[in-house]
């Protein structure tokens, strides 16, 4: 049966009487339920406050603590998205430069399937990509594209690329010929073509989570980033030959950033992330540091990631 509608007052009563969650300030609590919604707040962020293996909350858990976790997730979404956008812009620049350098500035070049790696398993994807690029080149939603089309009857890739999604950029890289993939990947130290394909596939999934305001801190993808020297140096445990952490979780994103951002950018990112984690741990009495890091897929020694050479 679907769950019945509840007024804000009934929601507060349920939290207090059924969930045994403390409500220090009911006026403030009601305002948060109005602002965020019961499902997004409580259902989305309750799990770490439960006793492991049970549906009972840790004694003394307050709604303020759940709100703090929600706000932590909101903050790190904004943080990760900021640096994802930096990588996205870098990729836009590299793809448009090297593709145009090889094939020229006419839009017919990026709409020609023979200019991609047209192996059998790529053909359907290349067809979808070209359909998307065709749609963008004919779009009236972007003044800069419309100007190029109306003035020059041509939308060069360095213009069109600004309207492409991260997913489309990643697909374009995957479908490039190997020589162009190599030229792009060489701009990231210690990352080869195959590894960059893996990173971009995972980054696309996390980019979507950030953009759609979904829960980030405990998110896991089906895809994985490549094994790296950092997994080894951080002594991350394995199950068989597979690393347990840093492959499909949020720490995988931190590792990807270590390889795809400049050293200065990564330092600034890591400092901000550390501040977000510390702020949450100070705001709650019912989330231990090891519990939070485990939920995020972080090893306890994660801060050492910037001390090792890659």
C-alpha cells in the first residue's frame, strides 16, 4: 500500500513517537521539512544514524543532526561539481582543438562518421552522437550557435562544444580515433587513453548526481576508475584482486581529481573537502569519523593522497 499523506505536524509526531528522534525546536524543524521535504531529508539521510543491522536509530539522535548531514551533502555536491566543471572545460578545449587541427573547422567534419573510430561496437553510439551534434548545430537556444549558423553557415566545433553535455564530451572522446585520444590524454600526467576513458565514464555519473541534487556522499557507480599507484600506496584492502575502496565510490572521484586537476587546484579542493568533513563531525554526536569515511568510500588515511607522487 502507498504511504498515506501526512501533514507537517503528523510528520513531526512520527519522528518523535515512532522514530524516537529528538526535535529540539519544532518551529525550526517544521521549517526544514517545508524547505527540504520529509522524503528527501529523513528517508534520504537516515541510514548512517541507525544502529547497524537494525531499523532503530542511535539513542539521542536529533533532527538537527540529520539536517547537518543533508547540508554536508549539499556542500560537497557544490564542491565536487565546481571541480568537475573545471575538468569539463579542459576537456572541451582539448577535444575541439585536436579534432579541428586534424579535420578542419567545417561542421561537416564532426558530423562525418568516418572521422571517428567506427568499429562495430561504436557505430550505434557514434550515430547517436552525430544526431546530438546535428541537433545542437541547428539549435536556436544558444545565441552564439545561432550567430555562427546565420552569419557563416557553419558552426565550428570550438563553438558547438560549449553546448555539449559532459556525457556527450565523454562519448566523443571514447569515439575518437586513437591518435586523437593520445593527444588529449597526454595533457594529463600519468594518464593514458584507456585510463582517461574510464575516468570520464565514472565522472559523468557523478556529474549527473551533483547536477540533479541527488545524495552524493554514499553514491556508488557500476563503472570503476582504473587501479592506480595511489590505491597501492594508501594500502587499500582488496577482495581478491579488486580494491574495496576508491574504485566506484566518492573516493574514486578524489583519486580522479588527483590525476586530472593541477596540483594547486587539487590542494585547494582537498582543503575545502577536509573543512566540510570536519564541520559535519563537529555538528553531530552520532556519526563517528570512521563511519562517515566508510560511507563515502574513503580510507582512514585518505589525507595522505597528496603526499604521494603519481
